[in-house]
C-alpha cells in the first residue's frame, strides 16, 4: 500500500496543498479587497488555462470551440463571482470555510483511499482513476474530520458558535450535525465538478489544464470541484433556501 502512495502524486499533492492552503485560508479570513483581488488573480489564471486548451486543439471544430468558450467563460466567471458573494453576504465565515474545507477533505480522502484500494471505476471513459472506493473514502473523511474536530473542541472552553458562526441559531448538537452534513454534500457535489472538468479535458485531449501546481496540474485542476460547489451554493443561498 505504501508503495502505491509513494509512486502516486499523493506526496506532491500534500506538499503543494500545505503551502497553498494557508494562503487561501488567510485571504478568505481577512476578506475585503484582499480576497477579491485574490479571486481576480485566480480568475485570470483559470481563463488563461481554459482558453489555452481550446486554442491549441486541432480536433474540435471552430463552432464547438466557440460554444465551449462561451460556456467556460460564463461558468468560471460566475463561479468566481459566487465565491466573492458567499464570502461577503452569507453568514461569514460559515459557508465559505465549510465550502473550502469540505472539498479539500473529500478530495484528499477520495484520492488516498482510491489510490490504495482501487476497484471499479465510476466513469472510466471520463475519469479513469475515479473509483467507487474513492467516493466512499471521501464520504468517510468528510464526515469523520469535522466529527473528530468537534470531539476535540469539546475538551476546550471554545464555543463552536464563535468559530463557525451559527446562521440558524440552532442548538450545538444540531449545528454540529448540520456542519457535518454540509461537508459530505459539498464534497459530493465537488466530485461532479471534477467529472465535468475531466469530460472537458478528454474532449480536448489533454491530461491536465496546466503544470503550475505540482501533483495537481493547473489551477483549473485544483478548483474544478470548488467552482461547481460555489455556483450551486450561491444560487441556493440567493434564492433563500439553505442547507
């Protein structure tokens, strides 16, 4: 099992994430112009990678390239807009942090378990490495990590409301259960976003969107899950329905 992990990108993914995660968390925490500027930088890199993939492909017709360009520009831009709006308008910092942490934990758990166990693929023609075992592993970690955190937190005189916020004014047990459910649901939605990105890459015959992030590929490869979660979450919150 250890050989599989070492041979895979898991170690490089951990190193890259350990460097980037604190930056993202800090920018998210301080918010304001810093967070907005950070998102605009992400938008620029994401669109560059996206249009670069389309530009150099010679197998897709110009008409389809145009349709993909319009769809991609709209999707990525709205996802960035959604992230900014969620951070500013909806129970900061509850949803934005749960969004990030749930996707990160689910992705890492799915990758770790899937690399070790393997097994049947979900959609081998779209994402050859994504397995059912990985999905179950992601669900387990997405539920286990916040549960373990809450258990440890109970040992210290720090109230959960002061850290996460309590958008519904629930009792502590119900709030903890809700947060854990959000982790699992957001993580699962993120996997759909990952599959959409994989479909796009297979369509344009590329393995990664870029090589900026060791072990992850490009910016789009790292944010594909977050983009879909942010988009759907913003629509849900904006329409007045929250989970």
